[in-house]
C-alpha cells in the first residue's frame, strides 16, 4: 500500500485504487489485466487498424467495438 499525506490527514491507497497502465485495477469480480493494453488483443487490433486505414473510422464500428470488447474481457476499463 502507498500513503499520501493530504493536509493533516494521511490517505492510504488500497490495491483497488491504484492504477496500472491506462486501466484501473479493481478488486472483487474484475481481475487485474495480465498484459499492457498495447499488447492485448492483437488480432482485433490488427483488423480494426487495417479497416480504419482503408475505409475510415466511420465504416469500421464493427471492428472498433470488437476490439473494445476484447480489451474489456482482458480486464481493461475502456
């Protein structure tokens, strides 16, 4: 645990309040991401990126949503 002194009070951060990478780590039913967000879901990331380059972001909501769903399944809050 880490402590932060705020005025006269000391606040101790629990593991559920700490952040890792760009995702918030939560205890309970949600699990801690095992990878960095840039390395998670390479298959959907590749399909999303190729679609955006070829057709533009508006035409690729299917792949964007698939990638976001995959990231959430990996434990990221996106």
